[in-house]
C-alpha cells in the first residue's frame, strides 16, 4: 500500500480553503486530507486574509465561500486571477482564463 511518503512530489497540491466559518474550514480540510494526505492546505477566514496567505505561493485549488462579509467568493476569484494573469502559477491560475470565458 502506498503511503504519502511513497507518492511523487508532483502529486502534491496546495489547497486554499476560504470560509468565514471556522467549522466549515475544519471540515473541508479534513475531507481533503482524508483523500489526499500529501496535499498542503492553507486556510483563511476572509477574502482579504486569503490574498495575504496566498502571497508568493502557488495555489492549485481554492474552495470559496460565496457569502462572506466584505469581499465575497466571486470577487476573490476575480482578484486571484488578476494576480496570476499569465496562468503559470499553480493549476488554479491556469484555470482562470477558462472561468472568465464562462462568466
């Protein structure tokens, strides 16, 4: 049986969990780690905190609460895409142009 130590580094992902509910962040993180223990998870309780946490990092996946105080999840998604206009920094950024085309 493979353990997380046996998995190649390229299977590792960085997931940013953004939700103003602490319980939701904990539950989402536990679900992610139960399926992908090798993945790194970061969390933020506001969109503004998410922007700070993601600074200088490559984010592959982001879960977003659509209804948060201040900046909501859709605005955060648009802001994150502005940060990575060339789509080279993580899978999340590479998918921005596709999401923008759908809007």
